[in-house]
C-alpha cells in the first residue's frame, strides 16, 4: 500500500504521485508519514519535504502551508513549492549569501523580519539541493 501525495500551490500542482513514506516540515518539527497513518491536519513551516518512492528519495521545498492526511492520501496546500532537482546548487548558494547580507544590513524591525523569512527560504532551497 502506498500514499497518494499531492503538493498544490496557488498556481500549479508541483507533485502528484505515489510515495511509500514522507517527512514533512511541520511547524512543531519534522513529521513522518507512513501508510495507514491516523487522520491528521497540520501546519507546515518553511522547509524540505522528503518523499520515498520506488526510485528513491525526492526533496521538495515547501514555503509554509498545511497538510492533510486521511485514507492514505496526503494533500499539501502551500504558498510555494519547488522540487530539489530543479534547483542549481551554485544559484542556491549565491542566493543564501545575498540574503545573509540583507539580514545583517536590516535596520528596522520589519526589514529584519522580511530578511529572516527570505533567509529561511534560501536555507531550505540549499538543503533540498544538497541532499
């Protein structure tokens, strides 16, 4: 038995396939899901979701949202998502360096919060591609 996993963003379906196992970046920590998991609704944080299928592990960056688990179906609604295989390592590293400077240069509270969110996104993208 497998899990039917769908990752949906406002503009597209990023993933719609079967998986044996997945690890979600929930707002309270990492959450493992296997077949026949109890029904669950959880908030997701910025982070990397890992899926195990017949071809191995796949990484998908999630930009906050919600996950529902019920009857071996996992539906993930998030603000943005990106498969790790589509991210270039050099680009992700450059982005992380640039955003790190923005955090250091931020002067107002609002700038610091926005820069910190961008830093978390850049970190997640780098984690997804670095495996």
